[in-house]
């Protein structure tokens, strides 16, 4: 009787193999979509940070002409923007 053991509903039977393959393809599609969204979001964040830096630089030009020193707050903002950009690029 040892030879008559059937595999029944094995993971590698035809129908299960097809189902597992479909699930793997769907999972891969989901992961790729998430990666695409992550890249788009990263571009949006980088653009927003660059626009903010450009706007801050344009606002500072009149201050530099008058000789007013930069505030510690604006230096902290630039530092935090840079650190956020570095954190995003690590992922």
C-alpha cells in the first residue's frame, strides 16, 4: 500500500501551481506599483523642497543686501529639509 499513496491536494498539483503562480504575479504587480508610487512621491517631495529652498533664497536676497544676519530658525529649517531628503533617499 505504500506505493498507492496519492498526493491528493499537493501544493505542486496542476491547479494549485496555477493558483500560486497567479498570486505571485499579483503580488509582484502590487510591489512594482508601490515602488512606482514611492518614486513619484519622492520626486514630489524633492521638488517641493527645492521650490521651498528657492523661495527662501529669494526672500533672503533683500536681507543680505541690508546686511541683516540670517536667523537661526532658517538655518534649522534648511538642516531639517536636508535631513528629510537624506532619509527619503536611504529607502
